[in-house]
C-alpha cells in the first residue's frame, strides 16, 4: 500500500479542470522556476539603465535565437542528430563571431549591419520600463509552447516611437511571406519528383559538405537581419569590452541550445516532410538564404524572418502535396500551414499589445495612425 501511495500521481483525485494544470506545473517546474527568477530580476534591473540594458539583452539573446533557431538551425540540427552537439556548436559559433565581428569592425561598433540605423530604431534606449526588460521572457514562454513568432515584432516594437516604422516592418515581412510562399511552390513543384528519386539510398558525402556550407551562409545572412533584435537594448556603437560581452553571451547561449538539440519549437521543423535528409535540408537552407539576402539588400529596415520562413515551409509543403511527394493529404497540409500562420499572427498581436503597454510614444503614434488619437 505504501508503494502504491508513493506512485500515485499528484493530480489524482483532483477535478479534471485542475489536474491538467498540476501535471503541467510539475512537468515544467524547472522552467517555471527559472521564468519566475527572470521576472524577479527584470523587476530589479529595469530601474537602472545599464542593468536594464544588459539584463534585457541577456534574456533576448537566448529567447530570440531559441525561437528563430527553427529558421536557420532547425534543418541543420534535424539532419545532424548523429553528430556530437559540441562540434555543431563550435561551427555555428565561429560563423556567428565572424559575422558580427565584421559588422562591428566595418560599421563603427554596430553589430546589426545598420538595421538599427533605420528610422524609429536609431536611438539607443536610455531608460526602460519593466515590460521592455521582461518582453523576452514572454517570447521564451511562446517558444516553450512550440509557437514560431516574430522576434522582430515582439522585441523591436517596444523601442520605437514611430508607428509608421512598425508599418514598414510589417509590410516588408508580409511581402517576404508571399514571395517565399510563391517561390517555394515553384521550386518544389519542379524539384519534388527529381528530389524524391535522388533521395533514395545513402547521401553522397559531398551533400554533407554542401549542407554545412549552406547553413553557414544562411546563418550569416540571418544574423545580418536579426542581430538587431537582441542588440536593440544596447548602445548603437559597442566598445571593445561591450563587444566581448555581447559576443560571448550569445556564443554560450548557442552552446546551451545545441546541448538541448534545439528548443521544443524544433518540432515545427521536425514535423515537416523529409527535413532530416541532408539533401532536402540543403535545398531549404539555400532558397531561404537567397530570399533573406535579397531583402537585406533591398533596404535597411528590419523585417520578420520568421514570416519568410513560415512562407517557405508552407509553399514547400503545398507543392510536395500537389506533386504527391510527401504522402500527405491536402487537408493535412492546410492544417499544418494554418497552425504555423496562426502562431506568427498571435506573436504579432502580442508584440503590438506589449508595445502599446510599454511605450508611451508608440502608443500615441499608433492611436494617431489608426485615427483614434
């Protein structure tokens, strides 16, 4: 009887309404404790500008990359599960250091490739509200719930006083979604059948080399777009010491991410067709990298790379379904696409609500823009 009692689930005997929450809390107790500690630290740090900047950056450096990892590192992680995590970490970490180091050297201490020089983002914050520092923790919650959201909207919008700038970011992001969707449908409509034949049997070792090269290219281009999301808390020109702190923090965060083999959001990639095959992963990364490179050259305005990636995966799944190359029905594919689109839309709404809540200048500009103020 004693043994039976000791193995009884804590939620047994509770109403069904509460048992789910109890089981979830027990399962996620370590994460919830870390989250509570994070909110507590944010409450202390936000009153002091320097502490607020670095604590906000610390939270953002992991949460942003963890959520966005599905775009740049998801297929890399999925197709290299048989390799030691620290090898993948050192490779990706070296590309990170080279990419941000080049920007820091070339643009007078700016690590964002001048994304933060765009109108509405050019001035570094000199004071913080509690929610500005804590915003990355909300992103961490959404990541834990396996929801791909736009880190650009969730983090950057809280630091601009220009509603028109947010409109430009949104416009650029939506155009990226549409372009990626259409381009992916074209590419995989043409390539699905040949790829299906090519992917039989063991991949040639050259494919592994090609994938690592394309991943490095994609990761570097992504950093040119999205490093702004984590650097927004910091001075626009970093000193040598600040640069070491910035790069060292992100480098160690990458180590944690690879040690975990990706956050739970990795499932968004794993559930897609054939991504564990190095040949399919290489093509996905290559197409995505060129789309991001195109938008990087188009303007300095930040954009949501998450919307572009979701558009790419959606177009790919649709094309493979139509070509009968993934074994899915149209209904199943549309369900996947709708779920991903709903996630990024929720992220967009959450980011706007947070921006209105934490930023008086943005709230006034937003109300004027929609004709209320």
